[in-house]
C-alpha cells in the first residue's frame, strides 16, 4: 500500500504493544478491569471510574474511559417463628458449619477507547464466584460477556496522495478506497474468562479476553480483526510496620503476534489513607502515582508517566485518574 495513513500506522504500532485492550497504570487498584474474577478480591459494593490519556501532545493519542461496579449477592436470613410455642424469648436454631460456602458477585463494565481514527465501545455484564480453599486461601472464577462496537473515522485519518505527497488525497489506492467505501463499523460479541487466587498477603490473577466471539457484522474488515489477549498479575502485600505497607505487583500481557508486555508496579500505603508509588512498563514508559482515601467511602488516585522509547521526543507524557466509591 503506497499511502501513509498516519493514524492507522499509529494504531498498528499500538497493536504490536497489545494496545487492543486499554492500558492502565494503576492496575493494582483496579484488577477487575482486566479480570472479572478479581471482583471477588473485594467484598465491598462499589462503583469506580478510571480515565487515561496516553502520550498527550502527539495528536489523536489514545484516550480511555472505563466505568465499572460490583456487588456481593447476600442471602436473606430465614427467621423461624412458631405462634404456638410457649417459649417467650428468641430462639436461634443451631446450624451446621458449612465448609464450602461460595460467594457470588455481579457487576458491569463500560469502556470507551479512542486511538487515532479508531475507537470502540464495550458494554459488559460481569459475574464472579469466590470459593474457599481451606482456612487460608480463596479461589475465584469469573466471566464477562457483552457487545463491542468498533468504528473507523476516515475524517481523522491523514492520507497522502499516492502520486504526489504534496497534494491532498483524492482517491487512487484500491485497498484504501475499498475500505472507506465499505462498512466502517463492526458490532460483535465480546467477553472474558478469568481466575484468581488470594490469601491475606498474595494476589494472583489471570484472564483471557476476546473482542469478537463470534463477529456479527455482515461485512467484517481486517481493520477490526480482534485478537485473543492473555494477562496475568501477581501482587504481594509486605507489612513493614503498623500503618505502613508496601505492595509490589507485576503484570504480564500477551497478544499474538505481538511481543510480551511486562509491567511492574510498587505501591506504599501510609495509615491506610495515603498511597504512592511508581510504575514501569518495559520498553514503553515509567511514571509515578499517588492517591488517598478521602473518606470511608471515597478513594481518588492519579498517575503520571513519560515515554521511555523514541516517542519521548514527540509526546508530553500520560495522565490517569482513578475514582472509587464504596457503599
């Protein structure tokens, strides 16, 4: 193809770095964005939001916004009452201790992602089940299912004339002309499956995602070729002293044929109210993050990162905000 489509090229570069899924630097605070099974890591009912603006100043840079929430399904306690009984005080029957008591979580997630001339909107319903593994460990299983709408906007693509780069594009490339003349949207099923293992200190999370299972668009285009994504996260909480914890974590992502993506994060928590740390994405960026628990219900966080590759000459860094409200 003899054209230079800047934004398509930019999106292709991101795809090689597993950019088909949104990337968040504060992943240690929001593991359920990547893995539906991670809803079981926190029993609190909550609604949260994460927003990320990557590579600001580049032009048509990736911008991602995700809203997600969860709640634990609780069974109502049955009260036994016998109007003919002579007992004048409350009576609670002795119940057998259950060893295997699963907990069920439900939630939802909406993701809006824009990068260059491409964008997608994901709407998902989430489910997770928590299973005890003895006295110390717990395992969780989770699934996510919804719809993804992919869109290509030709007006945001910069295309050079195939005959003279100084002239505006007026047709002439058969591949691109066929593409913009066809269906520029793709609606498909999207879903994920995940597992998790936790104790009081360790967190392990692994999941796989796919954005087209199966694709329901009549005219599927290779520009919307969704790939299977794998990711795994391992975190450990280190108690340094009362009121001071450090939680390092590592996340690995893989999308064929892209190379492995590796991220490392470390977060220090002070008095269970303030936190701060750093994040490093191998071959891509490095940055810092900080936040606080404003009240018993509200948490806020912010992350700033800078490119560590050749793009650092053209971009001003990335910004990310995190908000969570618990009930």
